[in-house]
């Protein structure tokens, strides 16, 4: 299967209104270009040092999404062009993105990453930490970031009922935050959940954005 036919197959399986982030980490500029020529414009990367040269080499109308763990000292390298950051997991990081975005005169879309999986090694706010941050209200003063929703990763397991439960709890938390903190906010509407192996479940549970890598580009080399 080619990248083009994989992409078309994934797009056909997504309901209207669910955005596809093509996760291109560890894949070459040529592979990304094939997906671009096939019409894809949203790409996701998880490492700053990999994203920078790809951004330089590829067409400028690509909408780049950052989906990996982000260190505060690397923020400044991506704020000049990044469209959405899915992986904000502390107020400190949010502040840093805001500061850096202000210096480049941009407004950056933010998703708060919530830890819903049972595995300890995944990043993200716990629900309590996230609620605490939002209740404090300092984030409202940050004018160069827009909190557009939540991102979460389910456990890496074959147990589809567990995956479903995790996505359900994330969707429930999303609705809770929407009514508690973002009821007047037009742009708080994104729920980024679902990867190659589990996105049909995520979509059933209300995902608005799926992040698919292997299903489009094949197995990663690294
Ligand atoms: C790598 C990655 C994906 C894509 O995973 P696939 O299984 O290749 O679809 C999605 N989200 C995040 C955060 C990732 O790091």
C-alpha cells in the first residue's frame, strides 16, 4: 500500500468534521511530500530537532502540530510557525509558549494533555491538576495562547474495553471543563484522541482530531 492510498483509506473512514493529523515523526521529507501532494495539510511531529528541518524543507502552507513532550527551553524554536501544540502539561510551559508567541506576534492553539492511561510513563496533567490550574485563573491573562481543548493517549493494550473507558473519561472531563470554564469560548471544541490502532473507538467516543502515523506512513524505522 502506498502513502497516498493509505491516506485515502483513513480519510474515508473518518466522519465529517473529524480532523486528521498525519503523524510524520521518523518519516522522511519525501514521504511527507507524497501525503502533501495527495492533499494532506495537517502534519504532527513529536521532536523539535526533527520538526525544524522538515518545516524548512516543506511547503509553507502545511499546518504543523506538535504532539510530543515539549521542554520549555525548546519552545522558542517552534513558536514562529507552529499551529497547534497538543502536549501542554504544565502552567509553566503554557506561560513559556505565550511569552514566546508574543515575541513573534502570533497566537498559538493549545490543547491541554490529560493523563488518562494507566501507564505511569505517559505525560499530562491529572484531572485534579488541570482543574486546579484552570480554577486559579492566571491562564486567562495569557493573550498569545488559545486553549482549544484536550489531548489524551489511551493505554497501550489490546483490551479495547479499557481503551474505550479511558476515552470516555476524557470526553466526560472535556464536557465538564467546557461547562465550568469555557462555556462562552467558541474555540474550546477540540478533543484530540485516537491513534492508528484505536482511533475508531476514539471517534465513537467523541474525538474531533485523530493522530495517525503508522496507518498512513507504515512502520517507523527508528
Ligand atoms: C506517535 C504518536 C502518534 C501516532 O501513533 P501511530 O500508532 O503511529 O498512529 C499519535 N500521538 C502521539 C502523541 C504520538 O507520539
